[in-house]
C-alpha cells in the first residue's frame, strides 16, 4: 500500500526491522516446554464425557485422510 506525500509523489511505508523468533520469545518471557506436565491444566474439560468426545474427534480426524 502506498500513500501520497504533500507534493503528490508516492510514499512507501517503512518496514519494521525483522526480529527473530528467539528474540520475540525472550521479549514475551516465553519458556520452552520441558515436560507434558507443564501444559497440564485443571478444568479444560467440563466432564469425562466431554474429554472422551474430544479424544474420539481427534482420533477420527487424524485418520480421515488415510484411506
């Protein structure tokens, strides 16, 4: 996208400097996952049935394109 300056010439917006993923993570305070238990959260699913539905859905979708 370009805009015009006061004298009518096109003006190209400046690009932001590229920042590495590592730098972005450092700025946000993100740490790598060290174990699955780091990701465990209580209350993600309201019931065992909801969890079972999620597992069945995930299982079916992972195998849908194999045939």
